[in-house]
C-alpha cells in the first residue's frame, strides 16, 4: 500500500482490482459470496390482515354487499306489486267485457287474478269473482261463489250500506241458485223413484213393465232399491229447503234496510222474500216424509185461525193478535236461523267431500272484479 500526499486519492494496487467475469473473494480472500432468494412461506398459513386504506375499502365493500342482499327481496316485492297494480285495470276491463258478453266462467277467471296483492278495495275482487261464478250456475262453482261473496262481505265491513247491500243480495241469490239446483236434482230422483215403484208393482202383479227400469245394465246384477231412492229424494229436498231458508235469512240482514233504496228496489226485496218462502214451502211439501200430511197441517192451521178469531172476540183482541203475531215471527226467525246453520254445515260437509275426492277447493274460477272501482252488477 502506498501513502500519498494529503488531498490525493488513494490508489489501489493492481492486484486488488477484481477480474471481469470472475467472482471475487471475501474481504479476507476466502470463498466467493453467493445470493439466494428469500424462503417461501409455508402453505396453509393465514395471509396478513390488510391495514390502513385497504382495510377500510374491504369493510365498505362488505357493507355494500350485505345492504344489497338485504334490500333485494324488498325491491323484488315492490317491483312485483307495481306490475300487479299496473295490470289491475286491464284485467278488470277484460273481465267485465267477458261478463257482459255472457262468458261468466271466463270472467271469473280474470277476476280471480285480482284477489292476490289487491290492496285497493280488496272486497271488490271477491265480490266480482263470486258474482261471476254464481251467474255461471255451475253446481260446484257455486260453492266457490258463496265463499268469495262471504269473504267480500267481511272485507266490506267499513263500506257504505249500499255496497254491503249489493254483496248481501248476490250472496242470497247464490244460495237460491244452489237451492234451485238441488230442487231440480231432487225432482229427477223423485221421478226415478216413481218409475221404479210402478215397475215393481207391475212385475209383482204379473203385468208388463219396462225391464230397463229395474235392470238398467241388462245383466240382472243390480236392481234399484226404492228405499235408497226415497232417502235420496228426502235428503235433496231437505238440502234445497235449507238453502232457501239461508237465502231468506240473508235477505233479512240490515244492510239493505239501512241503505237508500228506491220504491222499486223495496218491492223487489219484498218479492224476493215471498219467492224464497214459496220455494221453501214447496221443497218441504215435496219431501216423502211430508207426503200425505198436507191435510193435517191445513187442519191445524184452520184450528189456529179459529182460536185466534175466538180470542179476538174477547175484548183485548188487538193486543192478543199482536202478541200472537210477534210470537209467530220470533218462532219463524228461530227456525230460519236453525235452517241457515244446518245449510252452512251441509255446505261445509259437501265441500269436504269434494276436497277428499278431488284434492282441491270446489269451483274453478278466478275473478272478474275490478280492483280499481267498477264492480259487477247484480243480476
């Protein structure tokens, strides 16, 4: 090593300069130095948690994700509801056109769609649906019609008496139509019973008779049982009587009386009450158990009239007649309520039988109503 004057750079000996392309030794002239990459971290270890700005960004992303997932069902529900409300008016218009065109069942299908998510006067959808099904006069659809009209009456609790009177009237008509159907079926069974009894009497007397009546299948395996037919006739006439009684009871609900009615409407209500009473009496008189008992009943009635006249001649005839009339009216109302309750029980029984057979509610409809306002008129 050579010392130089102060201020001059130190000079290296030629031997201290490393050769190009060769590794030089360490400071002590040992083995050459080498470089190796850092060790790879073992697999399966947790990555370090982000800190600072990265952590805040990840937290915001998580919050937005949960917010979107939480509000997605609400957004979808509002979207479906908006579409539903937008379609109510066109569906109602189509249903009304079908109803006015006499296509009651098709109109009921349209009105039935409105019963779901209908938050604008929901009673109208059920009212229109039940009215259309009742107008179709289909025996099974009438059960669904009564159910819809009854539901409409419950939903219209806070509506005006005029609107509740409309529901009341159509519900009564639905029961009356159902009674007409049962009455017609009972008449058919009664005619069949008469033919069977006539054929059996002729056969037993050795007279000619229609063999197809007693042997409908032509193999002699089964003969109609007159007692079973007679019981069927009795049951179906009783069904009709109960349904007429229920219809009359519904006519007596206070809604129509509280509404503003024209004299013509009042006359129609009175005529409907009288019509239902006549049908109810006809169904009762047609029952086999009551056959031949009409004279006795008439005699009892005449005796009652005579007693009433006798009591009327005693001084306080006005009060006695009034109390007697009130008592008879009270008894009649109690009988109507009892018959109405029996009719509802019978309806529930028939609906349950239908569900047991077919696994669904009786009736097939959907409704014609208008969630926006216009309802189907009474018929």
